[in-house]
């Protein structure tokens, strides 16, 4: 009898919740009056596929709520492909490619949004949302929905007859950065502390690109072993590097790289390199956000001074080298590809060489099915810096020194398939379920 007495209210409660849920689901969805003017017009909502790896999707769906977001480009009427690259002043240039599909396949557009240096994440997402919102009105107009929208204009400060010209830049496009990081962690039997700092100066124009940086890092780790003895390890890595590139037209560029480094991991007390280089891009550099296929050749000269005598019985040496690198970077509606193949050898001994292949692939195979591949394979024959004699077990386990090897690799393969509703409009951040991250990758 007790079981029946408890089960009956539960059954009634379940039935009541189901009825309320069905009644609420049958209510018509509210029309976003902030975006649409004439709520009596036929309900035509543009289907949009937002292809952006770094966007805040929850924010976009909330701010641009007069379209239907779909999970697959094959269900969309407009595919928005967003790419990015860093500007010389420290900001980010976003290129937005609007690709019409289905009945809008003849309508395509490309817009850019450039963020200011030091812009916050909120500034970035609002700038992107504003650019997307403006362009989508064009597609609604072609669907016969122009009367649903209105346009307002806010003139910038100083606009008018007395407005001045462009402000002079007293820094002449130079941008300086200072970075300092401290990291520590530990427990009863071990502790780790690492320090990192850098100073950089960069200047980018249409004709020149110049980057200069000084950086250094220091690490200290302490361990208590099973016999209560202590083991301490120290490491450092610091140096200077520069890059100067001159534009030679739409497809060619030339420049030089130089560096001065010191590394306990690589047994290098001092390593100096200077290398001129020339590069050819099959496509114009202006299309770099969508496609690049480059070939770069760089001969160089190296001056090495080692901390410990190497396996080749050297404490210092001078070596000439040459490097040939082929790379491809594509960002298309069907996916992204970023691959490179680098071959390098010392000119006085071709047996001392390396070959490195890198690949990052993300393909949309068919509706709902995607393949990702990320990895690198290196064939190494040029470890001139290896110290003579063996390494201790602690140095091997803690990776305090580079180990001798003829190859290394890492690989990651992923396959995903999704199906069900094509729509992706709802935002529900309860219990921390928001997907509103916004990360810029430079």
C-alpha cells in the first residue's frame, strides 16, 4: 500500500509536467522586434553557417538573433568564413568571407574588421558582430525582406567641415612590448619555479616587416627522493632574434634572419646564426587569409660554442647551412589545410641534415562528418650539440638535456559525426554550460 500511495502523486506530477511542456512548445517563437520592423511580413529567416574557430558563438547568437544558425554548411543559405592575421601594430585583422549558397549562390562578399592594439575580448566580439550584422542585411534584401530593416548612422567624432586629416603617428608604426611571467607549483616532495621575460620591437608597413626581440627563461626544480636526499635541477634559455623582410611585389619577398641564443638543454653556451632568405608565393600575398603556397630558400652561417665537449669532439665550430621550405595554407569552405616540408643540411657535410614534415588538416567530408589530422615527423641527422659521455638518469627523466635520436614524431587523428536538428540558435548558459570562449591565435 505504501508503494501505491507514493507512486500515484509521482505519476500525476510527471503527466502534469509533460502537458505543460507540450503546451509551451506549441506557442509561437517570439519575433526579435529589435531587428525586424514589420512583424506581419512572411516569416523568412536566413540560414547561416558561421565558420569561425575563435568566435564567441553564444554572443553572436544573442546579438545577431534575426537569423537561424545551422550546424552544417550544406543546410545554410550563407556561409560566413572568418580568418585572421596579426597586424604590424599589434592588432588583429579579421577577414569575413560571405559565401552565398542555394538561391543566394550568386551573391558573395568580403569584408574586413581590424581591431586596435590591446583591444579587449568584448571589443573584438562586438566589432565582429557589427561587421556580420551589416553584411547580412544585403542577403535579406535579396530575399525580398528589405522592409524588415532600418539603418542608423552615428558619425565619428570630429566629422564635418572642420574635421582634421589623419593624425600623425609619433611612433612611426613602431610597436613595443614587454612581457614578464612567473610560474610556480609544488607539493611536499617537489617544487618547480620558472621565470620568463621578453622585450620586442616591431614595425610593419606595406613594403617592410621588421621584428626584433630579446627573451630569456629560467627554471628551477627540487625533488625529494625515496632515500630523503634532495635533487635540484636548473635550466636557462635566452637570446636575441631579428627578422627583416622587404616586399618585392605581389609574389616575391626577400629578407634576413639573425639570432644569438644560449641553452642548457641544447648544450649551447652560445649559438649565433645569420641567414638571408628569398620567398615566392604562388598566390598574391593579398590572399594570404584564404590561401598561401610558398617556397622559401635560406642559406646561413652558424657560430657555435658549447658548454661541454660534443660527441664530435668539438667545443666550438663554424658551419654553413642551407634550408629549403615548402608550405601550403588553405582556409576554404570545405575545411583547412596547413602543411610544410623543411629540408636543411650543412654545406660542408651533407650527411648532417634534417627533414621535418608538419601537417594540420580539418576536412568536412560529408554533411555532419569531419576528419582532423595534426602531427609532425622529423628525421634528424644534425645533432651537433650532443655532449660527449652519458647522461644521468635524472637528466634523462627530467629532459634536462636533448637526447640523441634519429627521429621524433607526434600525431593526433580525430573523426566526428553529428546528426539531428540542423538548427543551432539557442543559448543556455545555466550550470556553466556556456560555449562563449573567445581566443585569438597569433
